[in-house]
C-alpha cells in the first residue's frame, strides 16, 4: 500500500507499507513445528539457516530499482519501504517483488500504480522566499 498516494509530487519521499504473512494452519501444527517455522531444511548447510525474504520495488520498464529490504519472516511481518519519487511527473507502473533467499518457486510479484504530480521547482520556491 502506497502511503498518501494522492499527494505524491516529484522528488517527494514515497513510503510503501507491505504486510507479509505466512499461510499456515496453526491448529493442526504441533508446538515443535511452530517453533521450527522460518528454519530452512538445508542438511548440508554448516549451521541452522533462517529463511529470509527480499522485498524489492522497481520499475521494470526502465529497469530501475527504487527500494530494497531483507526481512526474516516467521508468521507475520510489516515492512516499510521508502524512496524518492521520480523527477518527472506522470503515471508509473511499479512492481513489488517478494523473493525468498532459501526456496525456489515461491517468489511473488505485484503491480503498483504510482501517480506523480509536478512538484515545485527549486527556482520557484527560492523566488517565493525572496518576496
């Protein structure tokens, strides 16, 4: 979810809040299985490996990376990603990627629309301050 998506102007900070949640049926799981959530099955790894997720926001049309964060997910996690809005006003189709660092085939991607309005130029704001 893009925070304050109606008030985004060029060069403004943009915040996207993502809620990650593991699908589990906790009623059918034992205490031991619940305790092992987030631990990767990797018998040749030298120590216990905890599952990590990369949450990435980018623009695939321009090959631009806007934000990146690595999180550990056990059951539920909220992640806030921040980046600066593009310098040109317009509508942008961004992509949110959730990628596992431990398992193949469970990566996900979601489309995000971002409308960026023209912000004040630095010259305009300095002229207003002088008056």
